[in-house]
């Protein structure tokens, strides 16, 4: 089964919990993470184990990630943690 490609925006503590749950789904792959704080984005990316692209600007993420450009699935979650 082909997985849905997912980019997440906001990598605070709440998003870390959401990402753990999403990462357990067989039908979804997080291919990009975005946060204005690079260390947060890098921490979430490292926890995924699939080397997602890291962005500091959500518009750049949408422009720079081919899976998101194809609009297979775009989900944004602004986590405030």
C-alpha cells in the first residue's frame, strides 16, 4: 500500500505526542517537519527515523517538498507547547 505523505508544522511538545501516534500508522509517512526553532524541528525529525526534510518556514516546506506539491496529503498542525 502506498503511504500518504504528511508534513507537520510546529514541533513543540504537543506535536511530539501527535507525531509519535502518527508514526505508528502504516498508511502515513511524515516526510517533512517545520518549526521556526531549528532544534525542535531536528529533534522531531530524528525521532522519526526516516530522515524527513527539515524546514524553518511552512511556505518553503510546501514549495520544497515534492510529495506536498502533488497534494497527496497536506496536514498542518500548529502546536503550542
